[in-house]
């Protein structure tokens, strides 16, 4: 998976890429229809292949809604981790159940 420190091999200069349509980083997204994936969410997706696969297959609108949900209220620390954890659990179950909390 990574460099022995829990980070994916495909992190280069603070930018993580999943595919051409899913970009983690700040302001370098080649897909203008979807915002950049927050780094904490991207790291969580790399740890959970089922969630990552489901996320990668979402429409651009669904991906945008997921990212906006995560970014809403600018949570930090445990609150942000809990929000991301709930999203990952939902994606692993091939659902967007967390969206009813939006």
C-alpha cells in the first residue's frame, strides 16, 4: 500500500490521485465537475477498497454531494474523523445513507 508509514505510494508532493476523475489535493483537479477530495477523506478511501470502488463509480453530482457533505461546517479533529468514518461505512455498504443527514 505505501511507504511503511501508512501513506499510499501514489502521493507525490502532497497530491494523491485515484484516477482521472477523482483527485485528492488542493486546486489541481483535472475534472472541473468535481471538487478536490479532502485529504482525510482520500486517506480513508485508500484504506477501504470497497468504499473507494463505490465512490469512484458515483456520478460527478453524487461525488460532489459527498465531498460537500464532508466539508460542510468546517469540522476538525474528532468531529471531522467521525463524519468521514460515517461516510466510509456508508460507501462500503454501497449506499449514500449519510446523505439524509445533509
